[in-house]
């Protein structure tokens, strides 16, 4: 991918005229935005700290239009950023300054729900929750349930390999998708995976899922559907110490129990949530643990008894079991509203996403507590305790540039601590632009070179979502120098707030 030599206003204006004129030849007027007042809505995704305007936003309505857009951009050497609902939290859908955003928001058709094969074939702009709503008359649903499922789209879920509160038992997107149809940067329509139990050749479907829009543009997805459980119950357990809660999580899994959900929140998070949704949480506890069991009534009853015993053994100070479906949903409403609850107690918050082994949950939380003092910023913690996927929410004021720099450095330190403790810099939010520097810490130069080789195999010109996900050797070398000097390497050309 070759960027214009100088991104002056004149160069960008000329570039925009050329690109818009070419796209107008293949798209209806209502499918192309290029005036600033129209494109500003696409300047960022859920990571609003970084913003940039694109040259244009294309809103295709058919797969053939996607093909034509890609072919034009390939010919003109123009970068493309695929976009779903824009709920991503790592800057993966942030525009390239001299590029085009291709929004799949108008691909909203549920092509087919097959109750016999237990599959649903949908376009990428279909909301996650809409799949379960369409499958509900057949007693089926789609298991991955990100907290943003009411808004996020299946295409974005595929790009980020999204999870959710029930991924411990039912898996991430990669475990629940059978087939993906997509358009490559050459304009070729390809299919990854199949409806068969297995497919010959390499498992390119798994490579495609979680590729963050860097390999191809998704136009259709076939997902697995599973029977809706007959019943479900949640245990809400309180602990006077976060480490005890973390140890209880590890012991539940060690006992051979795989709960449908296993979530934890610390006291600051619990108090913020309770003030927001009145979920019935114990605001005096150092941490609360939500443990869900689903299945037949007999299976649930047995699992609840076994989990309760483990929780008591590890010092749970209070145990409450949901007595109705309404109460179960109320318990979960608190966890699923943790992010907006943070927005009520702070002008801004920075949501991190790292993963550690379950035994390291306590040590990581202790490190975060020490970092709060170092950076003089508050942090509330909510996380998928069952798989060690942590979501610290760093609270700060975006109107204070220096405070934002401290929040960003705080986040980098958290991710590096995750790596030191045997974990990884992302669990489900992806890398995007947010964690590209942290990838320098996670992977060796040789590993990163291998990632770039895979990228080139799918996108030789390097035009699909460039400069995201995989850092170059030069960038990592500079990041290392900044570490030595105690500084922070900024993301290039990114205005903040």
C-alpha cells in the first residue's frame, strides 16, 4: 500500500475527488458519503479516543457492489476499512486518512434459518441478538453473546472473534461459525469453511475469524444454532477478598464443572452498577461472582449444589440463588451494563481487554491496584472470570490531555502485566490500533514476520485495514526505545479527543 507522498489538504482534496468520481460510477447516490458533515459519524468506533475522517464512506447494498468498490480501490491504490456497527473497542474500524470506509450496515437480511440443520445464514449487518430472535420459534439460539449484542453485528463479531458472558461453556465466535463468504482485495468472492463436519485442506475459516478486516470483506455468514436450555439459574456469591473469589473460580473449573457463565466484579464496579440498574448486588463485598448453570432441571439442580459447595469452601460470605427467570436476568443486567455504569461515574473510561490464566486473576488485580496509585487514576474491574478475560475500566477526563496520556500508559502497563503473568494482550476485543504497540511485547520479531506473511497471502497490496493488528519491526524497535526512555510511543497521525 502506497500512501500519497504528502498528505496536505490539497493532496487529500484531489485524492477525494478522484475516488468519489470513480465510486459514483458504480454506487447509487444514497450509497456514498463524502462531505465532512456526513462522514464525521464514521470517524471512530467504540474507542472514541482516536478519531480520523476518511475520504469517503461507501454503503453498498449488494455483494456485486462490494466487488466493484474493492476493484476500484485496488486500481487506485486506496486503502479500505471494513465497518460493521462500530461497537468495536480497539479502533479496528477507525478510518485511514486517505482511504475509504466500506460499511456493511445495509446487509441486514437473514437469508435462512434451518431448524433441522440447526444453522442460520445471515448477512454481516444482522445484529447478534437478531439471530437468536429469528431462531427462537424453533427453540434455538445463537450462543455467543457480547455485552453489545443488542447493537453489534455478526460481521463485526467474525472480524473480532467476539465472545461474551457465556463463552466459557459455548465458545467464542470461532467455535460457532461454520462458513464465511467474503470478497478479497482482488475482488474475488471466496468461501471459508463449509456446512460439512469437516473440510479438506487448511482451516482457513479459523484464520479468517478474528482477522479484524485485514484479509477480506465479509458478505455472508452461516452460524451454528443450539437448543435453548430448559432452565437456568445464577448463583451470586460475595467475597470479602478478591483473591478468594479468584481461587473459587479456579476450583470450580478444577472440580470438572463448566458453568454457562462465570463473571466477577470488584467493589468499585459493583457499586457503580448497582446505582445504575439496581440489580440487587452486594455493594459491601470486595468482589461478587456470578455463576450460571443451564440445562435440564436435574442438571441445573445438581450443578448449583456442587458450585455452592465450592464457593462456601473458598469463603463466600453470602450466596444468593436466582429464584425466577426475572431475577436471573436482573442479576445479569448488572454485569451487561457495567460499561455504561462506568460512564455515569466518570467523564470518560478506557476499557482494556487482556487475558491471564485463572490462577493469576488475583495477582493481576493486585498489580492494577498498585498502578492506580502510580498513575493517580481510578480503575474498576469487570471480567469473564471463567477464562481469565479481564476488562479493567480506567476512569479519566478526556478534556485533560495529560490525564488521557496517563490512562493510555496505565492501559499499556496492564497489558504487559498480562503477558508477564502468562496471558495475552487481548481476549475478545482485538488489536486494532489500540494494542498494536503491546503486540511488540507479546510476540517475537519472527512471529510478527509470520503474521505479516499471512496478511500478504490474503492481501498482497496491503490495502485492507492497513497499519492495524500487526506492528512492523521498525515500530517495535521504536517502541523499545521509548520504553527505555520511560516514554510512550503514540499511534501515528491520530488526534485524541
